[in-house]
C-alpha cells in the first residue's frame, strides 16, 4: 500500500501509482486531515477508472475494503476530478491498457 506524502517546500501532499494491465493498482492511503483530493487519471492507452474507499486502513490493507467508482466512471482520455469528502484510500481500476493516477491532497 502506498501513502500520500508531503512534498518539499510546504506543497500539498501528493502521490501517484501506475497500473499497466487489467486489474487494480496498489491503493494509495489517504491520511486523516485531508478532506479534498484532486485526482488525475492519465490514460496512456485503453481505459480505466478511479475508485475510492471509506473503509478503514486495516480493511484496505487486508484487501477487504469496499470500493466505489469515481463520478466520471471509466474513461479513455486523461480526466481530472475532485473528491470533496474525506476518504481513506484511492486506486486505479484498469479495464485495459495503462493508466497513471496522480493524487494531490488539500484541506
């Protein structure tokens, strides 16, 4: 599992993960205190979607978390969206091809 990390120079915490075949990426754990996320799904090929969870970190780590699709659904072009409610983790759900999820957190 990956974690949203603080950047240098007091920038907002950020992380990224890439999935290069059908299936789910490793989750990015979102620490407490982050209430707004900017999510960019960079589609290199194929299509995919972002999923988020409000299950606890232990459930995410154990693979038993409940995942929900982001509002944009599956996309075949690079797409950005924001989540305005706290979540515990995000991941890429790759339908086909390759996608990279970039996440930036804010308060």
